[in-house]
C-alpha cells in the first residue's frame, strides 16, 4: 500500500514538473526541448493560422472558367475628360490659354470653376459661363508629356480667350469623354458572372493614355469583315453593334485587360482549368477567335518564347501557324485582343498585341494574371503598346 501511494506521489510530482517546465519555457521565450515543442500552444496556434490562411487563399482562387473567343462591343465613359491636344485659338493673342495655364496633353479635367466635368458639353458650358474670367481648373496629371508623377492632382488658373472665328470663349483644349470599339472576351466565370477581355487596357488613340473609367457597357456585336494584315501594316477586324441594349457592364479598365460582369454566359463552352505558370511550355497551342459573325473557331499557334517575369501583357511570344487563318487574315488582327489561348486542354492566356513588322506573330498575357486582376481593384498605369 505504501509503495502504491509512493508511486502515485512520484507520478504527480513528475506531472507537475513537466507542466511547470512548459509554462516556464513558454513565458520566458527559452528554447523548448524537442519532446515538449509539439504541445506548445503558441506554435500550434500559428500552425493552424497558417493552414487557415492558405485554405482561404486557395478557396478564393478561380480554378476553372469558360474560354470564350466571342467578339464584344465596348462603350466607355471616362472619369472626367481627357485632354488629347492643345492648339492656339484665333483670338487677340493667337495663343493657347490652356497651355499658358499649365495644362498638359493627357491631363484629366475633373472640375472647372467649381463645376464637375464629366463630358465635353460640361466643359463648353463652364467656359462659356466664365465670360472670359479666370477659372480654377482641377485636374489629374498622367505624366504623358513630362516627368510629373502619374495620378497627381493639381489646380491651375485658366483664363479663356475670345475666339474671333467662333464668336465664343475658348481654351485651346481638345478633349475626349468617351470611347467605343470591339474586342474579344477571354473568359467567363459562371459562378460569379465575371468576365475578362482584351488582355490590355483601352487607351486614348491620340495620347496612348489609359482611359480612366467612369462607366462602361458591353454590347453584342457581329464581325462583318476584316482588313488583312501585312508586314508593316497590321490588319483589323470590322464589326457592327447588333443592338443598343447592354449585355453587361465594365467595372475595370487595367493594364491586364477590361473586366466586369455579364448578364448571362456568352457561349455554351465547357469550363476548363486555368494553367499554372509552370505548366505553360514552348510549343503547340491554339487560340479561339472570331473573324466572321459571332462564333469563334479554333486556330493553331506556337508558343515561341515565355517571359515569366514580365509584369504586364507581354508574357509570351506567339506565332500563328494555322494555314487557313494566315491565308485569310495574315495572322493576328487588331480586334483579336483577348482571344483565349489554350494548351493541353487548359487556359494559359490571351492574345494581346500584334507585331507591326510581322503580323503572324504577337504577344500574349498569362491567364493567371488576368484572373488575379479581375479580383482586385483597378490600377492606373499607362498604356504605351500597340494593341491587337
């Protein structure tokens, strides 16, 4: 009996010692012996937190989407209005008041004389009502023609001048408040209704600046023809809007493409997996693109080069190898931007640009890059590339 009591006492003391040791090491940041580290509360919680974070990240990543290739029409209104040219006016000084005030090509005018500016008509009204008096202009500088920081908000004082030929006050600014065109849908996520297209931004034709998005619509279009591309002169798709009714909205205009939501799936293609970066290989692949009507066809291409570190839309070089497409179009046309690229049954990216001096070749962007951008807020980087 005494031996039993003694054994129990020893076990209790040993247990107490172990628990005290764990508490001591834990509270004093000492090195916990290996045989005790497995039951450290702090280590366990960190491990569980890491696993939880990884699980959340994995669940938030889109694994499958529908590859499209359908053409779509885009109607975009800009946030503010963009200055695309400055010129002298026919006045008493034959000068450019806007240039004199410090306005630059590429600037986004957001208010004049305290009035919000969202259209060309708003600007004309604000200048006319000034009566030639100096007005404060609030603008966002994109740094197109100088070294100013992109996105910097500035205030300048502008004095309109009376134009003798047009009999009204003018500033010498040529501006743009909207854009329209056609492109190709890359993917559609049926679980969210989100789509991605183009693979590059919509930019102003005169300045090359990314158009700041205020609102945008997606409309159905039909490809009515194309201008065949030749070396030194890229071709282009030609199409028409089928109706004025919108089929979706644009929420982002970014360096990685345009993104938004569609009212319904643009096609009945099956979902396919999105390739990881290390799954993309040089060699054979295919594109889905539309050169007539609204139904895409598959055409063979070759992945010539992979630029894994390129941050923008020149992730790989592609070459059209399909004889039928080469005979008809000469290769890649402007308007094919966004055409999905498929390799080994997975979506690897989209066509973005055509080589001006070799229309059978162009650039592509990774699908993973587009998917990531579709889940984030828009960026404000500039566009300087020739889009397909």
